[in-house]
C-alpha cells in the first residue's frame, strides 16, 4: 500500500506538471538475504530517489549511499536505526500507540491477566515496541511473556506453544509476522 500510494501521488503530480517519472521496483519479498542485493541493484542504476519501505531496506539504502536521496516509510524507530541526522535521508515513522493498544486489550478483555508478546527477535522495531508494551502492562498489573521467532518457519510452532494460559497475543509492527499473519491465525486455534 505504501508503494502504491506513493507512486499514484507522484504520477498525479507528474501529470499535472507535464512531466514523466520512471519507476523501478525492487522487492526483497520479506527475505533478509534479498535486501542488500535489491538495494545495491537500485543504487547501481543511479536513480534520482530511493523510496525504501520498512526498516531493513531503509537502513541498507541509507548505509550505502550518501549521494542519492533516500526517502523511507514504515520504520518504527528511525533514531534507533541511525536514520536521523543524515543529509540525504528523510522519512516517516509508523510507531504504534503501544500504550493505547494495551489499554484497548484490557477494554476488550476486562479480566485479562496475561498477554503473550509474539515478535521477531531480529527486528529492532519489534523489540522496542515489546519493551514499551511491557512497561504499560506493568503499570496495569498484567503479566507478560515473550514468544520470539527468528524465522518464518518457526511461527506456527511458537504460536502453538503459547497455549491457553494467555488472554491475548500482542504483535507489534513486525515485518516477518505481518507477512505471515495467516500462519499466526491458523496456528492460534
């Protein structure tokens, strides 16, 4: 959706200005090993702008060019990822209102006493949000337990291990889990 909205708006602008914009898309397909080659391929073509969606692509693009402007989106913790303060790097954060989300769980499930946190351990954006959620849960006297995964192949087994002791599962903004949400849903039966 981020790519679609971005290109549509730029195409509208270009049409209004009588200009033409050429877009080249590189997609890592939510696979970490595809990020660097995708970014390097884009940089090699010397574009006027790199639009990087999600933390891994943004960090890689920002770390590999100082000449090409990098515009990022869907990065939860830009400062923590080192994206703030670079002259050619700009963007937006998708930080969730974590405390409000925990409060919403309690509103929806008033007797909630235990929340499972499901996240990818290698995504710093997820780790940061889980830390924020733990603070809110402590304030609300809700017990928590981490259920971290490091690869998509682990998700079904980890979700199945959560069991019935938990009143809710909290998933932060997490690329791996977002791309595997159907696996989460089918394993949580």
